[in-house]
C-alpha cells in the first residue's frame, strides 16, 4: 500500500515489529493524514512545536546501531482527562454519524468532532474551535470508557483527531474491540484511577514495553495492565492483518 | 458454501491442533479399557467410546451456541474462537463504513460470503433532508444491487413511508418480525442493541464496521466466549409492571459495567410468562449493563412466534443442569415497583413514585426498546384507564411499518373496539410518526421529536447519557410505556399505579 512505503525502507530493520504493523493498519484509513501528522514515528521537523508533542518516539536509525532485541515503543504528549462512563455519544454525537469513516475526507471531519459531546463541565475543549486536530495525544479515562453504542466512529474520531492511546481504568467491550480491530487508538488499562491522578495538559509518556505511564508534570509513575488476549491482534495490526497472518484469509 | 475469500487451507485450519496461543483445543481423548472374557468362541462386543471421543463439561447455552458455531465440542469462558456467523445485519449509519472496509480489504469486485445471510435494514436517519444521511441509504442500495443481497428493506419515497413496500423500520424489531431470529444461531450486527435477538435463544451481539467488513467477506469472526450471569425471575408479573422495569432494576443492581464481557441469561417463571416482545425488551438493554449478549431459553412462546416467519431449520440449545454461572441473581418480581432511570445514566434508578415532583416537558414512546406493538398497547391501556388528555407533547414513533399498522388496526382490550391510534388521538398525543429509530439517539437536526432545547423528557428508549436525544443539557428519564403514558397525563414523572389500580 502507498502509505506503508513511507515506513518500509526504515521499518524493515528499525521499527519494532508491533509498531510498524500497528502504524500500517492505522494509516490505511488516513492517506491524506500521514504526511502532516506522523503519529507513530517522530521525525525532527522545523515545524515541530513543543506544545504539539504527540508522536511516538522510536529508536532512530542512527541510535540503533546495536538495536535492543525487545520493542520499546512509547507514546508521548499532552493528556486529556475525562471521568467515568464516557459513552460513545459523548465521544462522537449521533448527528455526526452520517460521516462514513472509510471515506478519507469524512474521516478527517470525524476527528474534528471528537469529544464534542462532553458536557459544559469540561471547561477545556478537546479540539479547539476551528481546528481539526487535538493537542492531546493521550486520553485518560475512568471506568467503563466507551460505553453505549457500538459506533466505530468513536475510536475512529479519536484516532482521526490525533490520539495515539487511551488509558482507562476499564473499557466497555465494543469500544475496546473496535479500537483493536481498527488500530485507531491503542486501548490501555491502568491499575489505578489515573483520571484522579492526572490533569488535562499534563505531559505524559507511556512505555509499552515497561507497561508504565510517566506523568512528567507531577513526576509520578504508574503501572499499566498487560494488553491480554487482544495483544496478538493489535501486534499483527488489527483483525484483518491478524487473519492474514494466521492464514485465515489470503495475504495480498 | 465456503467463501472464496477464505484461504483454501483454512478449511482444515480449525481442526489442526497447532499450538497457537489464542486457541483452546480442549478436547481430550478418553478411552476405557474393555475386559475381554473368553468363555466361548464368540468374542465379547467392544464398547464404543462416546460419540465425539471427548470429555465434555457442562456448558451454559451461550457456551453451547458458540461451541457449535465454532465447530468445537467444548467451549469454556475465555476461549477465543473463530465463529461461523448465521446472520450479519447492518443499517444506514454503519453499513456504508462496513462496505467501504469490505471493498478495501477484499477488493472492489469481492462478493459477500453469502447473499442470503446478509440483512440490510435502513432505519436510523431516514426521514430527514440531511444529504449525507440520504446518500448513505443510496450507498446501501448500490451495494445490495451489486451483490444481489436477498434481504434489503429499501426506502426511496421519504415523503410517504407507506409507499415503500420493502421498508420496515427499526432493525432489531424488523429482524424478529421478518423471521431472521432463530434459536441456537449466531447473529451479529453493527449496532449495540443487537443483543435484543437473544430473546430468541440465540447468541446476538453488536460489532463495529471493521469487524462487519470482515464478516461480510468471510462469514466468520474471532469471538471470546463469555461467562454467564444468571438472572432468575420468579413470581407473577404485577399488572403495572413491564419488562422494561425489570431490566432497569437489573441494570441498577449490577451497574452499567456489571455485565461487561459477560452473557446475561434470563430464566424463571416470570420470564416464561413473558411474550416475545417483552423478552426482546429485556434483552435489548443488556448492553446498557455492559453485557456481551443476553439469552432467554427458547420455548413454545418462541416457536409459536417464529412459526410462519422463518422456513430455515434451527436447533435450540439449553444450559446444562450443571452448567457453571459466574453469579446468580434472584428476583421476586411480585415485590417490584415501577422504576425509572434518572439522568444521566441507565443505572441511576429511582422509584417512579419518588420522582413525582419532577416536572417534565415531553414524553417519547418509541425505539427498539419501547416502540413495539405491545409497548403502544400498554401506553394505550393507561390513556384509556385515565380518559383524560396529556399535559405535555407526547411523541409516538412506531418501530416498524407493521407496528404502525397494528397501532391503527388492533383493538385495545376493554376499549369497546377502539384502536391504539384512536385512544392516542383522544388523549391528545401527537399523530404516530413514520417508523424509524427517530429521536432515540438525537440524529440530524430535523429529526422528528429530537430534543433541541434543554428539556426534561420521559422516554421508553434505552440510554440517557448527556446529549443522547439531542441537546446536551436535556434530561432523560428512562421508563416503561406504562410510566411514560402516566407521566404524559400528569406532566410529572408518575407511577402508573395512579391510573392502573
């Protein structure tokens, strides 16, 4: 696929297996998105904005002269904190569901409406007025994140807006499945109630290999739960990639 | 019948015992030694091992359905298996996205795995001038024509729903009415309330676009077998209670995440006394407790309902006597009172009578949860008992064309031959609207009965999270049709016993 070419030259030897494939599954939805917002690979750019740190940093080709064997993917950026039972109507209100996620321009529009359904008690907007992307690479939630409707538009909107990962105390199952199947956001579970420990705007780093979240603003570290059964599917790059890998459907 | 989109090697894949981490191959061989007694020249007959040659532990009906559908003798909760899908349904909101993924992954010229197992039902954003919403129905039509999909309940004339002979309305009610729900089967759909079909003793759950695209091509999906929570409901159902009240009680009991990743099995004398539509209401809100699927064992009520609607063979399954359940909850239904779910959560339970000071602005009766024929009959019963007019705008949205017809034709008991529609008219309700999902989920801004102001609404729908019916500050009280009608009559949240006793 066209978008994978951006990674393939370096990906073959450098990008840890799980990340390379995870990024390919994400980006088949966002052909036009990739050049502007490479979420999975951090390339130094003249436009890089300290406020806009939302990229995954990998070991760069130069630093990987003697690459460590285990993948050490990280997510880094500002976090946006929400409470319990954030349902899919709050993540993407029903009136926007006429947008079809598999159409690239409508995919972008979905991103601009991510979390617009949150009540007024959330003083800080997730996506600023007039913007199509969010400043916040990581969403931190409470219990039962993504409950309600099965609309896949929910994880898609978050991913299209620029979210790399969600760290919630627990998930509703359909949202979790959709996150895994699409590869749009990495759904992580925390051991403790991070929604009470972190504040919107804190700078955080998630180290997947260490199952750890570091809040640089408070200086605290937290354990994350292992991904569990969904691991192989996420690592393969979503349900289609997993099925191809296991021989269930033919490779392309 | 196997789709050409499956790898040729896959047919034997399920039967190989490759050591893959996600697959639990739990069959074990059990051979019993047979003593040979040679007393004469005729050898004693060898005892055959049991039919499958495997040891089987007791299973719940959900486990059995998934075991059979994944061609395994045994399934334990937590097992991840590739399941053969009997019916895949989608609608106008998620269909286009699922189709997009299907074509992208399997190719523009790919064909669905089985044109008779895909059911496409436009129902969500139908009677609107929203161009994208209308375009989405066109996308469904183009796909159905290209794939020669057998079951597509199309609509073209938005100005007059009756001019569309194929159009049905709300997908979950249409699935039941059109005979697509059969005991023992696996039904998936791109909608959270797919669990409604569990009322027919089948495994039914909601999935997203990507997984639906996968099923379209392969007819299979990777599913994890859930453990089961059992709800035993006994006792005579009081005549002021409906199954909407039962499920609201249960959701509050276990919370909105109490059944996450679990199956909810409903048994007991009360459940056995429920009609199919009442059982559908019960299973419909399983997802509001986080449940993966809900099931009611099939019985004569089920068989009678499906007779004449479906002509495909089916084989019901039942939980084994010794099946293991994660927990069991027992309810004496005769002791329950009408309840509502207050804003803004389906588990925010309160007794209806304790909310009698809550002034309301409107009442909404509709949706897959509370817009079926019996739901309207129930509301009509309350209006009839009162004889008075409603004090607030009362919106009625029949779920399907058939429900709309019933509302206009079936006489309400004790009314001297009046139909629901006549009773509604006399009570001053709005005229029953075109059948669709309507304002249950807000929808495009011009959706009939959408809440565009911050009002207080009593509704027979399924969710009341902020903004659900439109306005973010809208306050939604979820209730049974009895409670909704009673509330319409007083202008306050009202216990239906005010009128029914």
